C-alpha cells in the first residue's frame, strides 16, 4: 500500500508492517508538530481509523493507496466548536418544535424525528468532550457526569414513552427535562467556544 501524508508520498510509512503501526506513526508525527489527523482516505474514499485498520489488513501490500491529511489542532478545535455552537441552537429549536407537535396531537408525524434528536445530542456531547480535553478550563467532573446522566435518563424515559405511544408525555418530557439539559450543554459548548481566542 502506498502512503501519502499531506500529498507527500511516504515510502518509510509504506514499509511498516501493519495498519496500527502506520496510524501510530502518522499520529505521532502529527502530535510532534501540534497537528492531528483530520482525514484518512483509502483509494479516495474517506474512512475512519477502524475502517483503515480492517481495509489496510485486507489490502496488504497491493497497489492501493492511503492518504492522511493533517491539520493544526487549534484549527480543528475552532471549527468543531463553531459547528457545535451553531448546531446546538438548531437542536434546541428542533426539540422545541417536536415538543409542540407531541403536545398538539401530532405525535405520529413527530415520532420519526425523535431518533435524530437522540443522535444530535450524542454528537454534541461527543464534540464537547473531545474539545474540552484540549482547552484551558477546569474539569467539573461531578457536575458534568450529573448532566450527562440526567440527559441519558431523559432519553431512556422518552424511549419508554414512545414504546407506550404516550405522545403527550413525550411532549412534556421534551419540554421539561430534555430541553433544559440540552440548553445547559449548549451553554457549556458556547463557553468553550468563547476561549477560542487563545487558540489563534
């Protein structure tokens, strides 16, 4: 397999024995220069690290190519936080709209959007957790664990209510429990984004 890093062919990496060794070597090189791996492509198709491991093993030393794109960590953090701040507002608006639909007897139409809401809050938590590790803020472990536990419990309750077809209860749970939790999470993301001047 031919390996490229930032459009430079790397014979030294191509000679490594396994995909894990390649990932480690590229990751270490990125870290030494304050960068992270932003994208991995195999034969032009974007994949994640797990897919690279499995596809890399299957391809062996054939004519395939893998390309890694590195980006400065500060750039990735800024872009991730900007996206998360924007998305959090859409998530709040979407949850409010869904709550109104469930409360107004339109639960059958609103129900298919509920899994997207769950995916959205999971994505937001993931971005927050990943970005927070690199930011100069105190980690409020107990507070954050309680917030995540509360959101998770609310999601479980919503699933239970959906299974029972209790649409009015879903509307109330979205409004009284889900939305406050997501607003708190959104504020935490916004607070992180406010520190991005230090990432210039």
